[in-house]
C-alpha cells in the first residue's frame, strides 16, 4: 500500500505527540504529495530503461505501491520544491510542506528505512514581506484632530491616540508608561513621560530604551487627560498611582482594552479602515519618512535594531508615489484597445 510508512508515521504523531485531527490531515496531504512525487520520479527512471526492450512490448512495468524512500535525495527535493513554487503554492505552504517532509524523513531514518534526510538542507522560497498598512496623511490628521468630547474616557482615548500617532509607540510601550520615572518598589519604571521636556522614554523590543519627542497636539491632549485623571483619582483613593493610562477600575489599562477603544474611536469618527495601534505606528513612520526622507532618524524613533526593518517604509513611500503617478501622468494608464 502506497501510504504504509506514511500511515505508521501519522499514527505515531497521533499517539505519541497528540497531534489534532486537523494537524494530522495537513500532514497527510503533504506526505501524500511527497509519495506521489517519489513514485513519479521512480517511474520516469524506469521507463527509459524499458524502451526498445521486450519489456516495452508488454507495456511499462507496474509502478511500485510504496516509494523507495532511500532513493530520494536532496536534488529530488529541491526540484520538487521548485515545481511547487511554479505551480503557485505560496511560500508559507511550501515551508509547511518541507517541515512535514523533514519530520517524516527523520522518522524514516530512526526506523532504518532511510539513510539521511534529503529535505534537511532545502529551504523554502522566501515569503514576500507584507508592507505595513498606513492611513493616508489627511485621514490620520482628520482622525486625530476630531473633537474628542468630554469626560474621563474621552480625554484618555484622545491622549492615547495622539501619542500613538505623535511618537510611533508600540502597544505594549504605551500601556507601560508611567506618569513620571519611579525607582520602585516594586520595580523601576520602564516607560514614562516628561511633559516639561516634551519627551517620553520607553523600553522596546530586545530591552532597548529610547527617548522620543511628544508633539504639540499630543502634549495638549496629555495635559487635558492628566487633569481628568487627577480629579477622577481624587474620588477613588485605590487607583494606580503610577500608571499613566487607567481603566474604569483605576488599574493600568490592558492592551486589549486599548485596541478595542481605538477601534471604536475610529468607527465613531468615520475612519474607513480597520484601525489598531500598529496602523498608527506605521502611519507615523511612513508620513515622517515621506516628509523628511531621513531613514536613519525614523529608525531611531521607531527603536528598530536594524535599518533593514525600517527600509520597508521606503517601499510604502514608493507605492504612494506610484499611485500619484498613475493617477496624474497622461502616459501612465493604458488606453482601451492599445
């Protein structure tokens, strides 16, 4: 039976590793594809040898029911990966398929049914890097500049929105902000604001700290929020004395709450996009780069360890320029029938 070794391997994944039915179904499809490729490879090697011989008179020799796994080499796997890519399989799907093949060949080697793992040194094609989404500059300005309304939540949400767009913060960086720097206990602050100096300090990925400016609109929104916060906490002695942004229970605001509030604010203000904190961070970066062209400065403000990470915004900027060109240049668009 063509799936003998595959069936035993899948049973091992089910019984020993506790893989879910969905995972097993994915493995089964990927390994059946591998078996089909190996059988076709073997058939292609046998047919030329049979041509012109007596065997050819009686037809091609019957295909084996089970691939000879020991005959599969790295060259085969590389060719099969290339064929998968040409057939339109995504880089992510090919990577998943290769992972399934590697695990299977490792198991075959442990059973003495293969000498080495021919898929071990083969890499999947590099996935195309997704460009970050960003709001158009006029949409971002209209979103942030809308009348915020009155009260505790309105002032807080406006201050958060302005900080995201003004300073390019990550979600976790914003929620970790304190009113000022605290030495402890229980621990020293990892992020805080300094309105007198119009700047804030945060600790980002890799434990890297950076200090970034706070724009004028964000400073005004923060002052208004701090006034609301002080009045609100005066009536609730148990509120968190350190956290900059508080929930309705007086605790540091959770990441999910910030995401939900930002999404709701975008809907209320009629923003035609799915707005989340990273959209505003991307908008901050791309708009700053479009205006200044200073990639190194944007890298520092975003807290990227490598400028290669920041360079994705140059592609984003080019897309904007290309869109302007397509819309405005008389020779940019194809005319009907040409």
